[in-house]
C-alpha cells in the first residue's frame, strides 16, 4: 500500500501543475470542512428540535397532571384535546396498564408506552406508534397521584416535522456542498493562475537567456512579495554570472591574442631549424615540434574566434559564394595533406549568400574531423534541395552514437579513444562549424552514414 500511495503521489506531481494541485487541495479542504460542518449542523439542529419536543411534551404532561386533580371533568377533556399545530396524543394509564382516558386519535388503543415512572418522576423514550402509521414519536411518561390512585400520564408528540426538517437540511447540503467545492476549486485555480503569471513571465524570459545575451534580466513584479524577491535574487545572480563570464571571455580573448606573437616566433624559428642541416634525430624532433606548434596555433585561433563570437556574435561579410568551389578547394587540400585516404566528391553547383571565409572554415573543420576518424574514405556530397543547399561529409570511421549527437557539439568534448587527443583534435572544430552554420541561418546535424561511420549534414538557405 505504501508503494502504491507513493506511485500515486509521484504521478500526481508529474501530471498536475501547481495551479491544479492548489485547486484540488483547496477543494478537498473545503469539501471535508463542509461535510464535517454540515454533519455537526444537522446533529445540533436535530438535538435542539428534539429538546423543544421534550419541553413541549413535558408542559403538556404537567397540564394533564394538573387537570387530574380538578374535580371538573371538562378541564381534563380540554387539556387532552390535540393542538391544531402539532400531532400530540395523550393517554392516562392506571397501574394495571389499563387506559383510563385517551385522546380521540388513539381511542380504543392500548398503552402507547410501557414506561411507568413513580409519582413525581418523568421518563422519556422514542418509539414508533402503530396507531399512527408506525411513525416515530417522542414519548414523555409522568407519574401522578390522583384521588383514584396512582396514574401514569403518557404524552407523545410526532417527530415527523423534525424528520422533514432534517431531510431538507441534508438535501440542501447535498446540493450546496458540491457546488461550493467546485466554486472554491475554480476560484483557487483562477487566482493561483493570476498569482503565477509573473512566474510564467520570468520562466519565458529565463528561457531566452543564453551565453550571448546574459545582459537580459527577468521582469520584477510591481508587488513587493515573495515572487518579486525571487526575481530580484535571480537578477542579482545573473549579474554575477554575467560579470564572471565577461571576465572569462576577456581572459580567453586576451590570452589568445597575446599567444599569437610568441607562437609566430616559435613557428618561424622551427622553419629556420627545418631548413638547417640537422641530424636525422634532430630533424624528426623539429618536425614533431612544428606539427605541435601548428596545432597550438589552430587552437589559439579557435579560442580567439569563440571569444569574439561569445562577446559580439559572428561578424559576417556576406557575398555570393559558390559552395562547389569551396568543396573542390578543400578536397584538393585534404588530398595533399592525407594522401593515404580516398577522397570522393559528388558536387552539384550551388550558390549561397554568406561569408566565404567562415563557410570555408566550417567545411574545413568538418573535413579535418572526418579525416581524423576515417579508416580509408571520406565522401563529400553537395546538392540543392528546393531552396536549401545540402552538404554532407561522411567518413567510414567508428561513427557517433545517437546519445552523443548533441553532446559532440559541446566545446572540448571528445567521446572516446577513437575521437581523442591522439588524433590531433581540440574539441572545438564541430562547435565552431555549428556556430558558423547557425549564423548563416542553417543547421548542422549528425546522422547515421550508410555502411557505418559518421555523416555530418549541413543545410543552408540557397
């Protein structure tokens, strides 16, 4: 049972929002409170009405007892006559249980109660009377002493009016309580919704905040309440995040900019050493250092580009660009750098409006990524599909799992040993390529390549 209750609570928390949970909770509280109040009201009302009946029967019995001592028989007949406003019957019973006198409504009937109190005492009971269609009556039995001996005065009054009043109250509660519950639930739903409007506005605004618009702030409600305090706290947090991010971007940009000159000097020195007459071992070390300095220069350039993109977006110098010319140029470059690979290109002339330098950089990043992980073949395809330029780069390497196809575009992300530092990658090529494509209004995605491997797909408006 505990597990079932926990599952129900979990399902409710997941399926129902704050507004609906608040409305249901308010409706449940009102329903329970109304039911308890209604029950208490009905019980109290019936208790009070029953007390009034007891008081009325006691007064009537006292009148009958007083008439028993009156020598005038007319007084007894008068007090035993039923009142037109109630249904009350009277009997006078002797100790043997014989009915000495009775109201006309029950004339000839036996005793209406078996109670026989001592003189001066009063006893009560509630019972059905067969002489009155088996309805419920409240009976008061009073013992009296008369010149003819002890007598018992029995006065019974119908509870029909009390029952009718109780049924009417229960019917009114049965109709009113559900209506009240629904009204309270609906009102709570509406009022909580109005209360949460500032929260929803904050959520929508927060959903638009990215690393490139950290200056945006959440709207603060005019009311000085807890929601306004939350918005103020969140904006203060955004101030700190913006300051820290700006400092980090400045550091990356400054460091990348300052590293370019030393790296150029190191690269020039390595070029001089490579031209010198060195022993084979030293020449191999110079070649390795030259390769690492090239890699470091690319890393610094990528970091500087990312810092500029984060700070002010990607600056584009738009012009008409023949993508097929870029594809052919990068194919020849890759063939020269990686002669062991088979580079295949299927190209249809496509022209786009964009920045040729950045588009070439995105294509180069994709080709370098494919070349690092390809076993033997890298394939390029360029075609036009309606108003879209479709460019795909496929390799026959290990491929990218479906769960990692979004994560692979994160900065400095490497998935496994096959896509690691040993291949020369920095983990920045794909993020930069995606940012460049996005700046041109396109998309860059990863799909399954036919026959295995990774297939990177660029779509840009043609």
